[in-house]
C-alpha cells in the first residue's frame, strides 16, 4: 500500500486520506469514504432484476419504492424519476410483479444505497394484463361501464342469490352480516370454483340459474380476495357480458386491495369486501326502525301543529260578533225587509188603482164609440136582403125587403120607394127610404 506523504511530524487532513490508506492515526473522513464508495458503485453496470413491488410512494412526481424477491428474504430500494415514470405503464402499483432495469447508486450526503430504475414492466401477468387493458377499453367503448345502464338494488330483497366458493370465508361473512342487519333475510347460494379453469363456466352456470329465478331480487358474486393471477376469472369477457345482460341487479364483492377485476366495472354495484356487500344489499333493521320512529315523530309534530293552528283559527272565528250571535244578522235585516214589503204593497196598490182608472176611461170611450150607443139614441141600421147596409135611398127601391136593426132587436120592413121630403123626426131612421113594417 502506498502511504500518504506529508511533512515530518504533520498529520494529513482526513479528506486527504484515501480509505485504503487509513489508520487509527490517519483516519479518512466520512465524505471521502462515501465518495470512494460512490466511485466504486458507479462503475457497476445496469442489471435486469425481477421482483414484487412492495412499496410505491410518489413524492414530487418521483417514485420511491421497494422490490421484494419471490422468496421474501431479500429486498432492494429503488428510485424512479418522473422523466422515466412518464414512459412506464400507468397500471404499475404496489403488489405488481415486475422486471426492472436498475443501476446502483450511492448518495454521498446520506450514505444511502439505492437503485435507479430506467425501465420497468410487468412480468408473468404482463401479457395478460395488457389483454385486460385492451378488453377494458373495448367494453368501455361499448358502454358496459356506463353508470346509466346500471340497475338499482331493491330496498329489501325477498331472496338474495349468492355465488361463492364452498365453505369459504366470503360466504360466512355475507350470511353473518346480512342476518345481523335483517334476521329474516333469505339466501339462495350456489357454490362454484372461484379460481382456475372451472371458475368461469361454473360462475356462468350459477348466474344463469339465479337470474332465471323469479324470487331472486339481487345476486352477489363474492370471493375473499387473492393475487392478480387468481382473480383473472372475474375479468373473463364471457362472464362480463353475461353480467351486463342479466336482468337481475348484480353486486361484485371480490375482496381485494391492489387489483380490480373488470367485474367491478360491469356489475351494477361494487362492494370492497363480502362484508361490505351484505351491508349494501340488506338494510339495517335497527336503522330502519329508527327512521320510521323519526318519521312518526315528525308526522305527529306536524299533525299536532296543524290541529293547534286550526283550533286557534276556529276560536278566532268564534269570537267574531257574527258567529257569536248569528241571529243579529236576521234582526238587523228585519226592519229593512218590513220597509221593502210595505213599499212593495204601496207600489202594487197604486199600480192597481191606476190600471183601474185607465180601464174605466177606456170602457167609457168604448161605450161612447160603440154602435149600440148610437142605436140607443134612436138610430137604426137598414140592410138589404143581401146584408148590404143601406146608405142611399136608391139602394132600397119600391118593394125591396129590408132588415132594420134598432137598439133592442131587428125587424123586417118593405120599402115604398124614395120620399120627396124627410118627415119630421126622420132623423130617427137611417136613410131616406120609406118603409112598411
């Protein structure tokens, strides 16, 4: 080893001592040690490593995370700068199994050893996840994720259809929590394989049976979670299209944290866990009783207020004079009615008197103008046998028979012809003819 050269009796500064030349008498500095480590680490080339993301924290646009080995016995820290992050898939998150190109880096100030990621992609499930993303885009474009097409859940289902694994915790959670909320709830459960090759066909068969059952009001598809590989069956296109076409509302209750199967998007309602599904499908009887009691109280208060208000209005009306003594209305109108009646009698009496006078006058006028009155004064009316009134003596030649009408009756007369002179009193006869009776 080459020793550091210095003047006799002088101790070199720590920053000038290389770590390989350090000793108790001439120690190196922390900064020089970290710089030496950094220089050594920077000579390492980038490597591809496979592992599971166990931490994915975004700060300031950069990602600080950790990768865990499949054995679970080894772990590394990594940094992913924002410029690199923009080039990576948007679906990366904690729990994903990935292959990453990393280059070691050592930070002098903090003494932290980490890896800088230049590329990262899914492994194992990578191709499948890409297919799922393409399927997700296709179904979204067809409107299968549209909230407008999702069916509402019934308030209190008569029978709940449950599709889940046999003797699974998911089944127990749904039953227990539903019965706690509504003790009389009924289930129609069909057990299926919730992973593997049998998952999709068995789930499709169970869905068809429950959807055709008229008593089933809602269907829950439940599973107790799992890794992305075991959840692939719940993103199968056949199952998704069957769920979209079902007439019964369907709840997806796949208990998972990191990955969301496409069933969550197509189902009419997504529940985070089977327990959550039971709470969303079945109402809480205690809460409903509290709501009913609250509504009863509100109705009772409103009715009481309305009755009190109406009683107050009735009392106010009863205190008015017209309602306190209603006969006063008739009393005040009695004199008016008597005056109107008297006035009516007077008007009718005067009208009758006036009409009587007019009748008397008309009777006198008619009597004066009547031919009978003229006859009563001694005049007569002579008619020929043909009934023609004789107005000239020439109308009654000698020997003609006449009918003479006087005030009291008629008689026949024989004309002797025209007279030369009118005898005294001749004006008592009508015409100038001399007649023999």
